[in-house]
C-alpha cells in the first residue's frame, strides 16, 4: 500500500509541477524563441492559398462585435468624424511609383467589391459581416509597387493606453489576395467609428488582428524590422505570430 | 513475485514516441486551456452564437465563478470562472492558473506552446505509425472483427468475474479497442478539428470546417476530443497502476515485458 501511495504522490506531484515548469520555460528566451519556430513551418505549409468562405446576406451579424483597441478619441479623429472624413487622406508611400494621398471620395470612385466573410478573432470567437470596399490589389495596382517592395505596412489612428499606435503588415502575396480588402462599408452602411471608419483592412484568410482598423497610411517596405518593435504589428510586438493564418 | 518469461514488446520508436507523446499531450492540454480562457465558451455553430452555447465559464460577480453546461448553471468558485490567476491571487478566469501554460493569462504564449507541440505530437504519431507498420505490428494492435466477441470476457476478467483472460496476442482485445479508437479515430479527429480552426486552412479546405458544423462547432469538437483523450489517459494510467505497475513501466522504458506477471500484481 505504501508503494501505491508513493506512486500516487509522485504522479500528482509531477502533474502539479507541469504548470510551474512550463511557466519557467516560457520565461527562458531561447526556449521561447524555439517555440516560435512553428510559425515559419505553418506559414510555409499553409501560406495564403484558397479563398475564405463567402456567406449569404442572411448569415450576417447585424450587430457586428467591436474588437481591438478603443475607438480613437483624440481631437484629430473627432474633427475627421465631425467633418464626415472630408479632410481624410489615405497616404501611400514607401516603395511605390506614385506616392500620394487618396480622399474617401477617390476611394469610393474606385472599383468596389463586396464580400460576406467570417471574422475569426484570435481569442476564439467568430462574427460574420458584409464588407464593401476597394480590393487592396486594385489599390496597389493604381500606385505601382516597386520591385523592392515586399511588405505593406498599415498605420492606424488608434492607440493603446501607453500611447502606442496600432499597425499591421502583410506580405505582398497576402496583400494581392483577391479577398484582401480596404473596406469602406460594413453591412450596407459606411463604416462607423467603432468599426474602423473611414477605412479598415479586411483579411478574411487570417485572424482578426490582421484586419487593422482606422488605417491612415500604407507604406510599402522591403523589411519591417525597423518599424516600432520590429515584429510587423502591434500584437506581433507583444508576442503574437506575424503569420496569423492559424 | 512470480517469474514469467520476458518478451520484447516495445520497439525503441514506440517507447520514444510514447514518452514524447506524454509530454506533448500534457502541454497541448494545458496550453489549449490557456487558449480556451481567452473566450471561455463553446458554441454549436459556425459564427459565435449565444443561443447555441453549450458550455460557458463566467464570473458573474466579484469573487464568484460559474459554469453553465447545456443551460444548467453550477457554482464553481475556486475551480472555474473565478479562480487561481497564476500570479499568486484569484481573479475572473476560465480554467485555473495551476493547469495552464503559462500559469498567468497569456494567449500569445499559450498559442506558441500549442502550435509548437501540435507538431511534436503529430511527428510522434507519424514516426510511431511508420515504424509499427514497417515491423508489421499494426496487425497486433488494430481491433479486428474476431476480437469483438472477446471484449466482454476480457472486461469480465478485469472485474474479477472470470479467472482467466480470453486467449489473445500481445495486446488483449480491450487494449486493442482502446488503442484503435484513440490512435486512429480520436487523435486524428482532434488534429482535424484543430486544423479547421485555422482561417488559412479553412480557406484551403472549406468542406472540412463545414462538415464539422462550422468554426465554433470545430472548437467544440476539438475540446470534446481533448476530453476523450483525457478520459483515455485517466483509464490508461489507472490500468498501468493496477496491472503490474513496475512491469508496465519497465516495458515502456526498456522494451521488455514480463508475461503473466499482471496476474500477481500488487502481491
């Protein structure tokens, strides 16, 4: 009986030690980096293939769940809202042939595409919305990416409580995907401030944090290593995978 | 202790993959619960739908934890909903910090662990499958129609309703049934339901997520598969503990199993 007690105690101690050992390993930089190696494998194997499922009108969530950082509350954004985004310009610069700024009216005048797709948050929940806007590939075709452009970086107007702004990045392969959208409308209405007005990104083949809201500038770059903390996005800088297809 | 004949039962690939699998499974469960905690509910639907919520873990008031299963709510303070926050205190949280990796709430790192050890688990399974198939031992392991009539006699033997186990090969019929179900039904389903959660894979293989009832449903299946594997783990551990623990552990470490000694286990 003593032997059984010993075995039972050993097993329960081993189980109880798992979480502390895991937490200790988690704080080890080399181990932490090794864990991240799966991302490269997943990116190589899954990548950006196929098309996200498109739904019917009846599937749409009329009350689309608001996600991400708080809606910008600074005076500049308030002014934009008050003036119905008339002064807004979507800046495009970096490795492009034609740098410039696009007004909302100019974006609305471009070829519009509608998709009803599911937004999958990294937290686990999903919501379906109807998005209308300009395909990012059409927009990029209009400005002409230079051969040295590898990534599109999206700068946003929202900031966290440390005043760190949101940003995101996509490789050009994902940027050129036919379902990657510069969305101007949600559920048949212009985007409201809580959902990223006036322009947000929609990337239905990756997790929700890639679909940056309140985009004001797109920069094409060869590398994002020198932008903010260098991981390619606000959440990526905090440890989330840059490749969010899984 | 009776001295039985020793047989070489487990090849080195089987033993290695077994122990790697133990580690990987432990990490996958605890990092999976960490990921679950970010949205501590499960819906039988494609998009999130509170009307089709099967399980939710909540903290409706400060210091109170509740778990709702199929519409029935239980108070689970201290265990689920309001529990160990992994930082020495208590707080609103799905599963407690002592069972998650990392212990504190950290979805990003939970995902890192989970997506890395998913590869370890898959690699173990494939390595074991290939080596076992090459050696021809799969035939010893997979349940055949001729084993089905022997299932109850074997169970009766375990329940001490019968003196002798029914005649069988290296594995008895119950072991075969368990290993076949876990290794070739549940484990692959857990992998598939996990893959269905990936928006990138959903875009490549839309029918997979659709067949599972949608993305949230896939999340529910993935969780249910984890529970099934956990149930196997508990029964398996119990069996090992009660059916000649030392002999069983020896055989999974050295490969050599003493035949017949389970009859005198614990004596």
